[in-house]
């Protein structure tokens, strides 16, 4: 895929600013922006009462001061949690943001989004449809829409059925499954989104030959990133926003 039809930059911050700030918070995205990043990947799932919010894990234990599962809590409960103190004292009091909060910030600050649909276990279709519909609404007048991605084929199918015009990427873990191309086609993806360690020049070429762009996560080494770009990888998702300078 040529860069003229792939509107996303060569570098995308992972979870806002990788590990430099509490992942998937507005503070993290602002930190990435302060370092020059104008694109970020985020993980989006639903509260028990259907509010879309940023969180990687099914549970809140690792990244907040709460206990339990996101899917078992209302947005009101989740909004009262501290999602910053676990990282470092400087971020104490940082809240879990809603997807809407983050979209408002990103649109106001020219930050592009790669919205990873990260469903709580068992809520794949519901989350795919809800996140796609909300994205469509929030970006109806935007020139560049978020790239929706997911490891869940079911979530991506639901996203496609809800908002067919939004671009989608199929995420895969390492190793890349043999049927990666068929699964990308199954969800009408515009891109393969692979673990960078699983990529080869030949895979990148095969994706491009089939009209797919290639994104990869989570590459934190500049020399490795340079090799991936030389192979034709379109975007790398990185934690190392302080080491790998933002590139359009
Ligand atoms: O979207 C790329 C990457 O974030 C996928 O892995 O576990 O960090 O969400 P994970
Ligand atoms: Mg992610």
C-alpha cells in the first residue's frame, strides 16, 4: 500500500506514551504530544453499563487503585478510581478517561487515533459494534478517521457491520497464524497489524501485494524500526516515544 492511501504516520505512540506515563490516560496522551507525537494507539472497552473507556486489561487491579473487572462496574464506579498513582506519585488522581474524553482531546490537538477494540471476555460483538458506532459519530466530519483494530475477528466483524466505512486492521499475536491474510480479508481490513517480531520482508510484501498496509507493535528499538520501514512497514506502534522521534 502506498503512503498516499495510508493516512497514518510512520510512528504511533502505544497506549498514549508507552511506559512514561500511566497507560491509556489523557496524561499519557498529553505526554506523547509533548514529545512530538501526533498519533496514538489506545485500548477501548465497555463499562458494565455500556460506557466506552480506556483500559487494557479486563480487570482494573493492575492500572488503578480498584479491584475487580471493568465489565462488572458501572461507569460511575470506574470514574472514581485513580488510574495514575500505580505508575508514579506525579500522576496521582489521574482518572480513567472515557473514549469520548480522549476523542475530544485528540481532535482538538490534531492527534490521530488507532482505536484498538479491546473487549472484555465475552463482549466481543457488543464492544465492536458500540466502539465503531461511537467512532463514526464522533468523527463524522473528520478527514482522517481512527484506524479500528482488534485481535478479535468477531469484534471486527461487528465493527464492520455497524460502520462499514471506518478503516480496520486485524491484530495478530506472535507467531502470525497461517490464515492471517484470509482473516484480514474476512473483516475487510485495510491493514495487517502484527507483532513486529513475527514480520519478515516477505510477509510485508505479501500484505502489500494484497492491498493491505502493514502496522506492527510494539517496536521500541530504533534500529529495528529502521529495518521495518526499509521493508515497507507503514506504521510502527512504540512505547519508546522518547527515543524514536515522531515521523509522518
Ligand atoms: O494495538 C497494538 C497493541 O497495543 C496490541 O497489544 O496488548 O498492547 O494491546 P496490546
Ligand atoms: Mg493495545
